[in-house]
C-alpha cells in the first residue's frame, strides 16, 4: 500500500493576505490561484490555503498522506481509533480527499489520486 506525505493545507480566513504571506515565505507564487483555494509547489511539497478550512473543522495545518486506496486506509484508521471528520469526497480531477481525527484531536488527511 503506497503512502507518502506530499501535501499540507492551512485553513485561512483571508486568502489574499495568506497568499501574500506564503509567497514571501516560500519564495514562489501560487500554481493554483482561485477564490476557493490557493496552492504552492515547493521542494516536492504542495502547500495549500483553504478559506473554507475552519468551517470544515480544520484548526490548523493538516498534513495529507497520499494513499492508493482511501476507503481501505480510512477503515484501517477508524479500526485503530480515529474518527472520520470528512468522508472521502472528489475535489476535482479524480482526486479523493478525506480527513480524520486521532484520539488526541489531531487531524490526519488522506489523498488518493485516481
């Protein structure tokens, strides 16, 4: 079962202000620049800004693990004590995304590209 952490997404309240800050931090401009999401590619890592993240239960940055079977991995994590925060959903281009919480309230993100 493949897995690697290649994405971190931050919930933001003001995406324009956050884009400016992260462009200064990362030294690059966003490769995805939409009102609903901005994303930067740097050193093999995707750094995303989600202006709807707080409403989705994000309390801070969430690391997303790329997995080959999101449904199976979600079940394994639930069986190990995690709770589903957001069921797997298609966010476009065949990409499935899910969020879970561990017993300490930490968020765990999963991504499956089909």
